[in-house]
C-alpha cells in the first residue's frame, strides 16, 4: 500500500540485534527488563520470530508505572520506517512512555503486512494470527517493564491503522486507546465486539488516493468510509451523536494553514472513553507530516486512561 511513497524513505537506524522468545509472562511487583531488553535507549530484538524495536526513555523508573505505545506500519513498510515517518521516539523521551514498533510478516509479494480486516491486508490468504501476536507482545512488554495497564496505546498508518482497529475490537481489555491514520474498521460492524470501551482517534485525508475517505474496495473487499468508521465506534463506546468542534490543526507540511478539522464525541461515552475524527482536508494517503503531528496524537493518547478495575 502506497509502495512508492514508503520506499522513498531509505534511511535505516543502526541498532543492535538480539534474540529472545515471546513469552506471555505476567508482571511482578517490581519487574526488571530481561538481559536482552533495553534498560534504557533503543534496541532491536527478535520477539516471537519477528523483529521488534523497543525504546525505553531515560526517565523510565521501574518503581513507577509507565504508559506503553505500540506503532504499526503500513503495507510494504516496516517498523523503523514507521518511526522515521511519525517520529514518536522524541515523544517517548519527552513524555516517558515505553515505545515499541514491530514488523509484520512478509507476504508472497515480499511485502510486510498485518492480517487486520478482510479488506486489509492479507492479500495472499496466509492467515497469520497477528491479533494474537500483538496481544502477546503487549503481555511480554508488560512482563518486562513496569507498564501502567490503564494506559496502553496503539497507533497505526494504513494497514497498521486497520490492525489497530482490530486490536481494539478483539483486545479491548488490553488497549486503552488507538490512533488510526488513513485506515478503516471492519465494514461489517458485527465483526467487532469490544469487551469494553476503547477510545479512538480516526484521522483521514479527504484526498486519500489509496483508502478513500468515502469508503470503497481494497483488493475487491469493501471497507467503510471515514464517517462510517467513526459512527461505528461511537456505537461501540455508547457515545451520543452530538459532537463538538475544536480548533483546527496544521498537520500537513505541504498544505497551507490549518487543514485538519477536529470533532470530538464524548457525551454519553462509556468508561470515560472518547471518539475523535480529524479530517485532513486535501490530505493524501501518506501526507508530509509537520512537527506538530507527533505531539498532537500523543496528547490524545495520554489523555485517555482506563477506569480503575
């Protein structure tokens, strides 16, 4: 998806490669990073047979629970390229959350992908259990670091956005909030049955040439419009139909002024959840993001906290 745009980014971050097994370990009162996980800084590891980069901010304190953010790349992309695109490491350092960006599996075309919804992007019907894998990855990180389980977040672009929606549908007990850039949820609303509310920020460019703002077909399978995606999630979270508009944001460097409108639905939402729709007027599938993008989406995520259980 958007192969040429993604392949244009060539820089690769040099990191150490180490190996560990994926284990669904439970947290302890004072969990310590394993010998192969970074205590601080950035390292790339093999977890469950896949490459995952983990960044731990210098401010991380095992005595104090930290938020967790997992970033999911688009089709044909990979974790490090996702980080290069969104630049969330600086926010991890500034805001103190543990940050991970894994790679999807490689399909028959040689492209990394996530098996998210029926519309995206298991085009060769390999049917990996990416939902289970990412759930296990979150559990592993929670067992390695002192993670605040009330503040576990996902952000995804394109195929990674579809996958973020699937994780919110299937692992709402683990996921506090998601951000999706230029993606959609299941077209069949009945296929998503979140066990509890998950806050959602759905960002979509009105000129997206790959995943159309008005909905459409991807590889012959339907996906919903940006508006239908937001409507579905308002329904899952029990939010009312009345939203409020916030100040516009300047998130695309190639467009003049503040091109992104913000609409928030919070009235009636269960469990303190929130659904937001950000519309990038004139935004393409891989917009050139401004420096304001990473702080803005991080502000949304970190403002969402699961109620005490």
